[in-house]
C-alpha cells in the first residue's frame, strides 16, 4: 500500500515538473520574442533620430526641412505599425500555446485522478 502511494506521488511530481518545464519554455519563448520587438523599436527610434539630424543639417530652408521630417515621420510610423502587428502576433501565438498547454495539463490531471480512483 505504501509502495503504491510512493509510486503515485513520484508520478504526480514527474507530471507536475514536466508541465512546469513546458510553461517555462512557453514563457521564455514569449519573452525572447517580445524583447526582440522592443529592441527593434529602440533601433527604429535611434535610426529615426540620426536621419532627422542628417535632414536638418542638409536642409536648404525651413520648407525643405519640414517636408523631409514629415516624410521621415510617415516612414517611422509605418515601421512602428509593422512592429505593433508583429507584437500582436507574438501575443496571439503565446495565448494559443498557453491554451494548448492548459488543455493538455487538465487532460493529464483528469487522467491521473481517474487512474488513482480506479485503484
């Protein structure tokens, strides 16, 4: 009897650790991808700032500077929107992975409870 309980406890711990490791992998993947998105945003702003300085230094008059800056802002906005779309994709993918993980974990838990009840 005690041996069976020890085996059940060991199996339960094994299943729980596996689920925790899977959750950790999902979280690590999500954080890595979100960090990449943030690094891209920082890069876009640095690049945009450098281009603005270049435009201002080369502008012949105020109208040229304003026109060039408007073009730069439009380009930056487009790139930021693309980054936002990619970020939403990361979040959507992560949500799907977490839902799959939760369903799998519940299925395993139900199976273990059923198995232990039948003993």
